[in-house]
C-alpha cells in the first residue's frame, strides 16, 4: 500500500492536467459548433479552431508528460474523462416522444370509453 502512494501522488497532477486540457479542447469544440451555425465562413472557423485546440492540447501533453509514459497515460485518461464531462454538461435535452406502447395504450383507452 505504501509503495503505491508515491505513484498515485505522482500521477494525480498529470491526470488533472489532462482533465483541464480535455475541458479546453472539447468545450472549444462545442463553442465552435455553436458559432459555425451563424458564421459566414464556417469552414475557416472549424479549421482554425482545430489548429488552435490541437496545438494547445499537444503542447499541454508534451509539458505534462516530461518524458514519462505513465504521465502521458494519466493525462490521456484525464482528457477522456473531460470528454465525458463536457459531453454531459453540454447535452441539449431532447423532447420525449411517446413510444409505440404509450400510443397504443392511449388509443385503447379512448376506444374503451
């Protein structure tokens, strides 16, 4: 147990760094998609957004890694956790459509009245 504690404490900052990088990357992607709807040049917006987001993410991975594959892996795990988090936070609620059994139950209820 005491042998794993230094490893966990060494990998926690890269994990948090990956979360921050991922939040920047995926929130930037969400912002780009929202802005592209009203943009006069959506292709240019997507291209330059991709360059900026990818460049910052790669530079962040490089600085967080410090040449250690375990730190890269921890950063990648944090990046993917941020993807899940941003996806859930930016989800647009979908109106619930009645399913077939609900429609059938309503129709049967109306016929029986």
